[in-house]
């Protein structure tokens, strides 16, 4: 290896130390002791707080006795991504937020227990799931984010042959390319995907549906009975109504996160990450993407301020992520909106004119990263007849069979339908759609068996 390549490798390794996963997991003893705190409520509020209604008291009880294999089997019945959910779910708003022990200030740490069980299963495979014969139907899944992986895993367990089409070089979607390493290790994502692959799910990467002749119609021609769109909202919203929003130095937070993750993996050089140490950075937004961008910039040596137009109480990000950002040195300006981006030399950003509670003021910034929301891409809708969207570009679906679009046989779920939400909320919607796909394909097969003619989709 040449000297320059060795220097780059050493630089990546040095940077990686600052981006190691920050959510320290439980040891075996810690997991058992924490699980033994559970009161086994007759009406478990924690289960009500979980969007996918995970059987939390049951798997926690198994952990309390050291039965990790049994705990994993219970978790698998409801969740395809437990190691991920254990790390990135907003537990304080969901399961843990509903734990009755939380009234005394110390709820059972359900997320960390789930994370421990899933990680332990990865290191020492505890159970071997019975692989169903893939005779019930053939389903294509477009996109391998949380929704796509959930649909694929659920249908594979129910005897469907499932193929996931992913436009990027590696599956995982936002889990792989959009969440920083310190919050969700890529090794964890890859391990979860391997478990889904072990169910018999096939992955086709570097295949962007809606481009290069690959369309919904061409997929149907390959003999698929149904297609699921789990394409998320991968087009970031801009601030075109704000003067000079196209200045050099005004970028999307998702661009920063994607490029840094690629650099971290060795797929890009450091100069492709749009930030230099010592720069003064503003992040516009108050969601999880804004927190991810701000904390990434801090780790890259920047001076970071989050600009949010509402109050701290109204901020939609996970409270834990916000707390970590404050702890790491991120500053916050509340009720603050950018009225104008101000240029300096060579058409680069130099400052912003802000509207804040203290009145109008000019604040210097070297870089601004936008985290003001995403919207769906139009690749699939624009290349497919019959899929209706609302005025914001989100796909319309039916209640019966749940998740089917206005194009028969094409289903959709997750952020492309329900607006950007959390990983587990995308999973919740996807599980309902998977049931809708089962009903639809079974009905079509029954009609074929009794000799009824079915027009092309």
C-alpha cells in the first residue's frame, strides 16, 4: 500500500474513533438485572406504547430468567429489526414512556434490553427459524429501508418469494446511508439484513426502479404477483423562498450525512465531505436529521448552532438525541428563522439574516445545512400509469386491501405514504401493508384456481 493511501486509511481510522457507537449496550448481567425490575403489569402499558405492539413483558420476562433464545423468538414474531429499534426508537415517547415505573423516574430500559437480546443473537445465533417453502406467491419490494425490509421479512416468513430492488450499492436505505455511525453502527444494519436474507429474501442492488428501463411494468412482466413501494422520501426540501438559498456553502444535511458515511466506509475521500474543522456551521431544523447533522459536524471539529423556528418543547427530535447534542456542545437558537442568506467572496455564504426573539440580526456562518424535511421522489410514479398521489406527492392507498395504490397489485407504505416518521412507525405501517399483500395475492390465486379471468394489472 502506498504512503498516501496509508495516510488516508490512518485518517479514516482516527476519525472513526470519534464516530464509534455512543449507545453503550448492556452486559449480560446488566440486562438480566434490568429485566428483573419489570412489574409484569396485568395491563402492560409498555406494549400499548409500542407502535408494532411488541410483546414486551413476555420477552423481558424471558431475559430476567436468562432465556435469551426464547426472548429472541418472541421479538421475532413482531419485529424484523430489533437491534436497530433497540438503538434508534424514541423509547422515551413509546414503550419506556408508558412504563409505570417511569412515574417514579426510572422506567425499565426496554430499548437496551431489546438491543442486548438482538446483539447476543447476532454473536451467538440462538434460534434457527424454520424457512417456509416459497410457494404462496412472488412479491417485489422496491427499496430496502425499514418499510421494505419489514414487508420482505414478514412475507418471507409467510411463504412468499420476495426480491428487494435497491438503487444503491448496498441495502439498508436510510439505516445504512442516513443515520450516523455513532448512533447506529453499519455492522448492526448489515447483521440485521443478513437475518432477513436468511429467510430466503433475494436482494438486487444497483437497480434504480424508474430508470434505465426498469419499471413497475417490467417487474410485473417478470411474473411478480404484487409490488411494494417502500421508497421513502429521499428528496430533501429546499428553502427556495428564502433569498440566495443557492449560495455555495448552503447544502442539505442528508448530503453531508451520506458523504460522511461513504467516507467512513472508505468509498469517498475526505475532501468530499462538505465541512472543514473550525468552520462555523448552522443547521436549520429541529428533527432527528438536524440532530444527526449537528452532532456529526461537532465530531468533525466545527462550531455548530441549530436554528429552529419553534420552541424546545415543540422540537420533534428524540429528546435523548437533543440532550446528547447539548452535552456535546451544540448550541441552539429557538424561535429563529433565516430570512436571507448573505454572500461573501466568490459567491460563497458569509452570513445569515435572522429573525429571532431579540429582533433581526446578522450572524456569520461558513456553512449552513438544511434539515427542513424530505418529499417523495417521482421516479416510479412518473414511469407508471395509474398510481395517484396527493398534492404533496405522497402516494394514495386504500384501506382494503390495506396499502394498495390506485394501480392494482401495487402497494405502498412507510414515509412515501405517511410522511417522514420514525423507523418503527414505518415498520408499523409496513406490517399492515404486508397483510394487505397476503390478502390480495391469495385472492388472485383463488380466482385463478376457479378459472376466473383476471385482467392484467
